C-alpha cells in the first residue's frame, strides 16, 4: 500500500518535480523554478554547488570566443598601414572583460564573482525540452528548465553585454584613431561583430550541450590549423624568421596557451595528474612545422631554379 502511494507521488519524466514550501512538498508535478532542479525523489531542490573546474574552463572558452573573433576581424580589416589595430585589440579585451565581470556580479549570488550551479550529469541536461513526459500519451507535461543552471543562460547574458559594450565604446574609438583607414573601412570590424554575435548566440542556444563536451577538441584542432595557416602565410621557415618580429611571438605564445588550455580541458575528463606531462608537447606542432619547412625549402628552390632554366 505504501509503495503504491509512493509510486503515485513520483513525478514522471527526468526533470519534473514538486515545489517545497516551508519544508513540505506541495503542488502538482511540473517545472522547477529557475535555479532549482528535481532530485532523485522528484522534489525541486535549490542548486547550491559551485561550478567544477571543467565548468569554468567551458565558460572561459565561451567567453574567449567573441574576443578571438573581434581580434581576427580587427586584424583583417585594419590594414598593414593602420596604427589603430593595437588600441582596438585592447578595447575589445576591455569590452569582453568588463562584460564578464558584470555578468558574474549579476548572477546569483549577486554582487559576488562566484556563482552557484547545478551539476551537469549528462547531455540531456542541456536539452530538457526534448524530455517532456506524456503520462497518458495524450497530454504533455511541460517541465522544460535550465537543469545546468546557470551554464546555459549566463553565456547568452554575457554575449548581450559584450554587444552593448561594443556599441558604446568601439564606434567612438574607431572614429577618432582609425587614421589609416577610409571612411568605409574603419567600421568593418564592428559590422563583422554584428554578424558573428547572432551566429554564436544561436550556436550556444542550439549546441550548448555539444560544445560543453567537445570544446577541448575544438580548441586543439582550430589552434593547430590557424597556427599552420599563419606560419605558412608569414613564410616562417626557421627560428630566426620566427623571432624576427614581436608580433609573430605574440601570435605563437597565444596559440601555445590555447594548446595548453585544450590539453588541460581534455585531461579533466579523465585524470588531470596523469595528463599534465602532455603539456610538454605544446611546442611540438611549431617545431614540427619548422623542421618540415627546412626539408621542403631546398626542393622548392631547386624546382624554381629548374623552371628558370
């Protein structure tokens, strides 16, 4: 009899629960309030845990994404003769940094740089709308909620603040310092941001759960590809040409930091202490590229010489 009553009180589905009021469970099964999640007993429980290191690394990746895109388009549209690129890079970093701090301060607990969160248990936690149960196979019980609070919405809020900060600061800065660009070119990096912000917002809204588990591999693959493209475009054939310009060293160390970031993120999925020695492989792609460039350079010279004859 008791077991039958217990079963009747159990909410269906993965994420439906009952609300607790003054220590007693009340109400019908439904969606839990924001910042709460249904526990094993199907009772809405307040999320009081702190994000794990992997969660912070994920948030760091999503925070770096608009900044890297800003830097790419600033460099792409600034031109070689423009002296405004450096200040625009610094301004973009300031915009993203201020937006990140404001977002953390406005997230519960407000006024604190730390946040409380629900633990991510599986991929379905990111897509609760796909798991609304139909107990009678006719009516659907809607229990869509942010089971990964606040990892889903905090990124969207951060992107909104980044866009507002950019629109407040960047146009005035570019108008004053973009001396090496024409009137039609100086705002192109801003126009590009107006395109990529909606794209990465939709990417987070639709594929947030996939990005959560795949971002370490995305970092490693993209950083390796972009490093190879940059070194090839810059015609870096030896360490001498690599250290000839400070800008090349900045780009190189930035990619190395991304390599290390991706390795540490992947390591947290297994055992960090066993995977940390892999950090010695961070300079490996650069060394491999320079080594292969030395071998391919003589053959390229001979082929050019032969065609000249």
